[in-house]
């Protein structure tokens, strides 16, 4: 009996240690990112992704970093490298976690990067797909504020592009803020961004 207890303790300790290492690594990567050391954070997420092949979060954040970097990128070659890398890691994450609203939102973001870079080339190619991704994400998880915000912003941008009134979508932005107020991420490592953006868009709606 004593041997069984010792074995059980060792197994539990091993699991706890593994979780702790993952959490420590992710926390360190977040700290680097927060301190403006984006490349170092990305490298750490890549190491974690290799060490933890079943975890989708490191791939997700690599995709997010490359998506964010590409917003201000003017060089087509650099942008393609960034968004191809984002797509590669999104594909990997989706194999690990199917029907994940957070991954659908990030996929929509990456496609939006292409549209923002060259609307004439990529608007027709990806426009309907982006709308479809946000629609699916909001249906999968109606409480997800990033899905609600992304859908509202995309609808607003589409209305603006076609010369339509954007005011109705301001209500959707406000609704997403309410979701942010009640949203509880699965853990401290899970996505929890977007509220500041929603509040800024809501403010712009009123100006």
C-alpha cells in the first residue's frame, strides 16, 4: 500500500511539475512581449510549442504576434513571411483544438491583415470568408467578446466601404463591451484581450 501511495505521489508530482513548467514558460513569454521584446517572446512561444505538442496556446500567440506585426508592415515580402508564419501556426493550433472560437477569431484577423494591406487584391478573395469566420465563432461561443467585437468591427468596416450607415453596429460594439465585463478566461494563459479596443471604437462612435 505504501508503495502505491509513493508511486501515486510521484505521478501527481510529475504532472504538476510539467504543468508548472508550461505555465512558467508561457508567463515568461508574456513578460517579454509586454516589455517590448516581441522577437524574444515569439522565440519562447516557439520553444514551448515544440516542447508541448498538444497545447494550442503557444501556436495561437505566435499567430497573434505575426498578425499584429503585419498591421504596420508596408513591405509585401516581409508581410507575406509574417502572415504565412501566422497561418502555419494557426493551422497547427486548429489540429489540436477543433471548433475553437478563439482560433476562428484569430484566423479572421489574419485574413483581415491581407485585406487591409491590399483591399483590391484580397477584399474579394477573403471578405466573405472573414464574415463567415466571425459568424461561426459567435455561434460557437455567444459569450466570447472577441468574436462579438471582431464581427461588429468587420460589419462596420463593410458598411463604411459600401457607403452605408455604421451607427447600427455601434450597438454591437457596446454589446461586446458587456461581454468583456462578464468574460472569464479558462486560465490566466488563455486569450483575454480586446476590451480597450472595443472601448476605443465605442468612443469613436460617439464622436
